[in-house]
C-alpha cells in the first residue's frame, strides 16, 4: 500500500495506470513520482526537492499548497459537493461566471464551463458552428487551425491542432479543416527578444484559404495567441492583429485558445490583453489551479441572437 507521507515508497504495481503522453515502459522501469508540493517545489518519492518550473502542466499559477485555496475548496465540498447543471444550478457557479466575465477581454461576457481544456476547445468549436447556424449561416462549417498548434485531445481539438504525433494515430479526424502555417522560423526569428519582427505576413495565408473555400463556408479560426506545447512561440509583431482584421472582413469567428496562456501566465489577465480581442476565449487550466478538473470558455453575447440564447 502506498503511503503518501513517506518519500521513499513506490507503489508495488504500476501496471494498471495507462499514463498519457508518457513512454509507459520506460517510466515504469524508472518511475519519477511526486509525493508532495509546496510553493514552487515538488518533493519526489526519493526525497528530492524539485523546482516546478512549469507550474505543473502550466496550471498551478498560484503555487502549490495555498491554504486559502485548500480551505475554500474543502468548505465548498462540505457544504455542497455537486449539483447538476442541467436544468438546475447552484449559486457559486453563477457568481464564478460573473467574476470570470468581468476578467475576460472586451465584450466576452458569457461563460461556458467545461471539465478540461480539451473539452473547452471542442465546446468552442461546436459553439462556433451552432452560432452560424442559428444566425442563418449554416453553410459556415469549415474550421481553420494552425500547424504546430495544440488544442487538446478531443476529436475537434486534434483536428484543428497541428502537432503530428498528436494526430497521426487517429485517421481522418474532422473533415473540413485547414491549417495556417506556423510562425516558427529560425532563419528569420532566431534569438528574437520578445515578439519577432518577421512573420506578420503569414496571417495572410488566411486570405488564400478564404479564396479557396469562400468565406460563406468558414466558421472559425482557432489559434493559441502564444503557442505552448509546440515550444513557446511568441506571435510576430502584427500577426494576431492581421488575423483579427481578416476574420472581421469575412465574418469568421476568431477563437483564442488561452488554456495555458490565461490567468496571469504572461503578466496580464490573458495573452490577448496585449494584442487583440477574440470572439471566444478559452482560459482553463490556470484559473482553477488544477485542484479539480475544470475548463471554460468565454463567449460574446453582444451580437445578441448569440448562441447561448438558442435554447
Ligand atoms: C493551448 C491548449 N489547449 C488545450 C489544452 C488541453 O487542455 P487539457 O489538457 O486540460 O485537456 C492544452 C493543454 O495543455 C493547451 O495547452
């Protein structure tokens, strides 16, 4: 039996847990287990103190073991551990949504809660499709992602994502998806401090895709404002603004996946605060501190036959 208070225990049987994104045989031959965490540091099963340089999986933005968070979660669990969100609710969900909406950029004023970043991405893509449909533009079904993008492991997110190893085992994925080129170019951008000067023109590839398919068939573009999982890629100067302009010109929704860049990661509420406004924003991991699996998305209700009103 594993004793979490001991720093030298490894569970007798590591077999049953099929670990995600992990070389399972190698790991299990030489496990690296974290048994405790405080502040910026983990403690490993063999008693080492390890600096948590990535804040977990980019999701422990407030640091480990924050007592005010532990106590708030425990208090809520004692009072009400679960209430269905179908035709029922509980007050805290509404309060949380109101507070989140105030933090969101620009006119993003509605919150759709999800259980993970992957689910938030797939929900955002579905909301984009449904939005166009209820606005009478049901032919707008195509989705545009970007090479090297990471949007989680749902079928929607894998389809618009652009990391080959995440996609290659899963066949045809969603139909009707195109990819913008990524912005990583060492010849032009190596050693750029801050935003690279080269690369804004890559957003113009969106014009080419629009010409090919016609805007009337395109629902949404989704990108990470700052790409994370592919290796951190800061957007070139002017690139996101150009994407915003082209999307506006053709009535295409622009979705910013801020699952790891949101909630203080870049020194602002959201990465987009530095640049431009999305129509949907998917902040997730940092906001809930990964105590429990959560994700979420913000949507704009300003154009008011907005999709949240369809029911
Ligand atoms: C940009 C982005 N989108 C989506 C996800 C998926 O989030 P989750 O692992 O919570 O499903 C991640 C995860 O790292 C991410 O970095």
